C-alpha cells in the first residue's frame, strides 16, 4: 500500500510512495547428500517503485490531484549456485 514519505508544512502536498508489488522466487534442488543446486530470481514482476505528490488543494475545479515525482526501476536479478557440503 502507499505510505507518506514526506509531510508538507501545510498538509496539502505530501510526498507519497505509491503502492507496488514485487515478487521473488527461490528454489533449491538437492542432487545428492552433499550437492545442491540453488536458483534465486529477484523482482519477477520487474515493476518500478514510484513516488508522487498528493495535493488536497483545489486547482482548476479539481479538488484532489496527484503529481508524479520519481520512478526507480531496480530490474531483475538471477543467481544460480552450486552448494557442496563437505
């Protein structure tokens, strides 16, 4: 869900972190008693995290409006590993 990142002094234009959904995947396959293969995929949905300025001031007869401020895209990462237990 969204949350306030920075409150404005007048309470009319707060900076908000917009809601976003991120999903990760982690798999492990035990090959033998001492060997395992591990796969980690981060940010499967590849969605960006955005912030906005929410305004409660009426402008041009619009009582509530939202201004985009930033967007950060972290990208997807994939790690593949082999674990050997001695």
